C-alpha cells in the first residue's frame, strides 16, 4: 500500500463494511472514525492493496505486537465479492506472520457470516470466543490517579515497564508501536496505572474524529492489568482510569472490545455499564496454542 492509495482504500473499506452491515448509506460506515489512514501511518509496511485496471478494489492491514500478530480490516469492493480477492489479500499477510515468527495470530470477523468464517477457515484460522464490541456513557465521578505516556520524562523506561507487564500476559507481547503511534500521531494517549511505583496496568486509547474512536468517543484499543493475585481489583481501577481519561478528554462515550472468553473481565465490564453494540468472533491461526482470550486474563481488545 502507498500513501496515494488511501482515498481508494478508505472508500472501498467503508462501502464493503456498510454493505455487509446493511446500512442505508453503506459509504457512511465508520462515520468520522478513520481506520485506514491511522493504521497506514502507524505501520505502512503492514498494509497491502488489491488493484484491478490500476484501481484499488480491496485492502488488508496487519499488526505486529511482538510475538503476536493480527490482521484486519480486510475489505473487497462488493461488486467483486466471490472472485477470490480476499484469499489473494491474505497471502502477503500470512507470509508476513511467518517472517515475523509470531507465536500466535488472530483476527476479528462477523460471527453470523458463513462467507467470512469459510474464507478464514480455508486459510487455517479457526473460531474462538465471541467478541462483544461495547460502549458506555462517560459518567461524572471521583478522580482516579493515573499517568499518561506522553507526560513521561523517560518514555523508553515506560515502554520497558509495559513490555515486562505484557510479557506476563502473553510471552513476547509488545504494544510499543501502538503506544508510540497514539502519542506521536495525535491519535490519543496511553494510560499508566501505578501503585507504589510499580506498573499495575496500562491502556492504549484513541480519542475523537480522525482516529479509530470517532467523534465524541474514547476507544480503548488495548488494556491489560498485571496478572496474579489482585488482578481483578487492578482491572477495575484500570477501567476507572480509562473513564477518567475519557472524561478529561471531554467525550461522551467510552468504547471497548470484550472477549466473552475472559469470563470475569467481561462480567465486570457489563456490571459497570458497558453494553453491546455489535458481536463478532475471534479466529486463531493456531487454536491449540495459547491466545489473548484466556479465561483468567484481564485484558481489553477486539482485534478489529
């Protein structure tokens, strides 16, 4: 993918997802959120296009989070569905996963679409747990103490702390690229939750129009509480911090993905007012291997 492709990529993506969701105006899918440009700017070497007669007719993005990779969104212009373009787009992604030597790779897709499930199963991805895309109204509340990555005097030190935490969740997991993109590209920021100097949790958040959140929203792209004894309480404080961050940003909605496979984390999110907007399913390249939706994890993400 090249920078000059982005208008075409964005248009095809909105039309494809708006069509599958049966929106009255398919081209209005995602509203003022922007997935194509944000992901390309963060990792231009992790994006590919399909072209027909010099015109962009499809695209796919991938992300490398250290030892973990995921793909999406993958989209093809609706009048060309069923012609094998999706499989062609998957080829460079699977080659990249092999080159990166990721321990696990996954994706998010429509739980009720036999076409999507069939495409990904054809390429050895198999269904995992349901993923619930949730939203809650940002409420007035007490102050929650947290730090922001962008305010850290030693950003490198903070990244080391975060990698040490994510390594406990999934060995080799590294969110550095997402953290840096949020801070340097003006997409949002990352929340750091500490107690007695120790990092207890963190969250990468996008805020507002032109990001993955969209206007008047804060999107928790990834969050994790330190595993072990007391993890559930740390997770609750981390959710408090995410809402406090959204409140400070002046937005009305907090959005986040919740895997039903993380039973206690999912229940705790529902108990504090997160409500389902849409439901999808995770799919995993090596379903017999550990993945990012183990029941005991206190993690927020949705692989969109």
